[in-house]
């Protein structure tokens, strides 16, 4: 699978309160949550993001709360995948459980500028900056987590296989 | 043998006989927890899963503690949704209304989480129960739905880091200060994906309340769990509460650690974390002049009776600074009753504090004490991210109950020794 979109850049340690502030957690509706996605980190993000765009962030993306409203808001906003050198552990598992593709890519955030056109080959983990021509390689995704993505998330995985 | 506590608990809860760090294993879940923010998504995922069957309702705990007492119609509807599901499926460990407390203060108090357990919770501070010698970790709502369906979770076997605290604790220093100091040292991703095992002579001297505070903030260093081996104090705490047997594990002397760090407590003064990260820590002597609009004492980190005793000891006979709002929310109904019985509530009210119901409300900017633009708050909570307690242009500082109480009196971040001298 190939993802292609414009890069939205964010810094290190972007927390889940920045991704979706707790004041909006009285709903689970993706269409409501997406209106406030990333707004405390970049107030212009909800209005500027387009379907297919890619978040390129610094280390420890998604730290803080366990709220799945965070990956839900990101998916609903149209983001096709998130690239960062590392992800906070609960955000990391939530993304695989819910089918939001994420890539641990060591140097990408240093070689990508806001608005660059980015292509990600999900199978090989290769990230290409189509604007500058530079390439980066992501860490391989463990086999079990590839299964989760193929099955469409953890619940579908259990439905298909009868167990985790 | 060369295993850590974390590895021993995982081995006991999985079918695999052998594993290495990085392996993904299926683990049997003893307790699965969710709250009024995360349970609705878990229930939706469970219902989408289609089996309609709950594996072991007695292992599930729902606590409606975040936006309760309901702050608005939307949160009331979320609570109703969880309440109806709990009734329909016979979930007995359902905490609502006058039985409800802040989940991570409530579950240990109720004896629902025990040494040797493998616990998951759809709340990041589920790591709190590591202080009882359990492997306890925060997950998402989908994980929780999967556990409701299968009573299992998947986990990547983590490496462990060891943190040893020796030396004499300084005046007004508690578990919160030690943990803020640790996070200031290793950073908010310093323990990412790994288990933090905390030990040492200073930890042995801490009561359970202070240990729960430390494990509570393991996630603030990125940790998967923050485990403190169960000792006699732990067993004295747990035995009268436990309704099922439990197992005490200790790490083997030659267990393998990714790293080992030692701290000398005689060098650690009360700590304050500056905006907007728990790793921005400073000793109280380095804080400078920071005037405050609000002080909050409460939460799963520092809302237990031991915390309120420290705060009341400092506030007794004194008055909260003019124009400062001092909010105190005992973390559970039992803590509230004990505070009343011991005369602490009277001390707080006479000082001019505002007493509120057990709730997570202010900590996450949910309700019961939201900050306006430009305001500064000092809180005994665990996070000070941008906008955490209200307006994105407000500031949150973190500390333990002693510094919070002293600062409520002076109106600026202050050392308890300044107020008590």
C-alpha cells in the first residue's frame, strides 16, 4: 500500500492533550473529534488538513493519556499515516489496534519540511520526500502487528481468528 | 534464575514457557478497567465485535470518575451508556454516584488489584498498581474490548530498568518529589516501552500511599509499568482488603536490566515541574517567584488520606492567600469520610479552601476548576501539558501535597519550611 500526501510537521513529545484536548472527550463521534484535531499544537490544522496528508513528528509522539479519541481524531481528519522517530507506547498500540498506520522512522523529521510531498510504501517502510528526493527507511513492523493491519484492527482480528 | 518481577508475572499469565524482550505474547488478564471517557469506546468496539459474550464479568471494573458528577448533557449520556451496559451484563465492580472515587485511588482501597496480578486499564495511569507488586499497564479502549471478549491482551515483552533510591529522605520530600526528580533525570521518554522497577532503602521506608504516587507517574517517563516489589507493608495493606489469593514476586539477584540508576535522597529537595512537561523539574530552592491563581490538591497521584494529612498539617490555623482558589478533592468517598473524622475538612474550610467531590475533573481540564487564559496553577496531579487544566494559554506546575499546601497560603510557589518556620 502506498500513502501520498503533504507533510504536516510537529515537534517532540506531542501529547494526547494536544492531539485532542480533554474538553472535547464528551463525544466519541469521529466527525466531531476531527474538528479539534491537533488544535492546541496548531490551531490552523483542522481547517488546512486534506485527505491523504501525513503527520511527520518528533520523538515520543502521542505521549500522555490512553484516549483512543486521539488516533480516531487523526484518522477522521483524513491523515493517511503518521511518521515519527518513536511513539509513546499506548498511542503505538492504539494505532495498530484501530488501523491507523504509523511508521517509526529515525531521521525523517529532520529531512522533511512543512508542506513537502511525501510518499510512504507501507510494505517496505520506505519514506520518500518527493519534493527533495531524499529517502528514509522505517523500522520493520513485527509480524503480529502486520496481521492486525491486514485484518483491519484488533477486533476484526479476533473475529477472524477467534483469539488475540 | 535470572528473571525480573515483570518477567515472572508475564510468565505466570501466558502459555509460553520462554520468551525474550521484544517478543509479542498473549497474556491472561486478571483485571480490566475503564472509566466514563474510555468505556464508551470499549463498549462500542465490544458490540462491533459481535460475540455479545463477556468473559468473566467479575474481572471487569468500570469507574465513572472523569466528568462526574456529570458536568453536562453529553457527559451524562456517556455515563448512562456505561451504566446501562454494566447492568445488562452483570458487571458488579461498577462504581458510580456515592461509591465513585478516582479510579487509581479507589481500586487499591477496594482490594480489587493485588500483588502478582496482570492488570490492564483503559487509562494511562493504570500503572499505579505497580506499587503493589503487580504488572499493571495502561491500554486503549479497543484493548479493553478485546479483554472483555477474550480475557486476554497482547503485549510486547519489555526490558526492565532499575531505579534505586538510597539515603535519607529530606524534610517535606515524598514519593512525588522522588518521581519528579527521576523524570527530570531521564526525561518523558526515558523509559519508553520499558518496565521501571523501583527499589532501595528509601523506598522501603515509604508508605503505600507514597509508593502508589511513584508508580502512578511511570507513564510520565514513558514506562510500560512502574513496579515496586511487595514487602511486609504491602501485604499488611492488601491482606485485609483482598477477596482472592495473591502471589508475591521478587526479582532474582542476577536478573537482567537494560540499565540501573541510583539516586541519593539526601540530595533531593521538594520538586516542582514547570510548564509544559513533567520533565521540566527544579528543586524548590531554584523555583524563584511564581505567583499563582489556583492550587489543586487531589487526583490519582496525590488525593489519598496521607496527602490530605500533610496538607492539613501545613494549613492548620492559616488562611489561603487572598484571590487564590485552593481546590481540594479527596480522591475517594472513604478518603473524604476519614478526612472528616480526623478534622481535616474543618481545617481546609476554615483556611478558605474549596472542597469538592471525588472526581478527576480539574486534573484533565474536564470540570470543577478550569483555568482561564494566562492563569497559573500549582497541582498535585501528574501532567502539565499545554491546556491540560483549561485554556491553552494557562500554565500548570506540578508538586507534592506539602508544597501545594504551603503555596496556597503564600500565594506563590513556596517551600513548606517557609510557612512552618
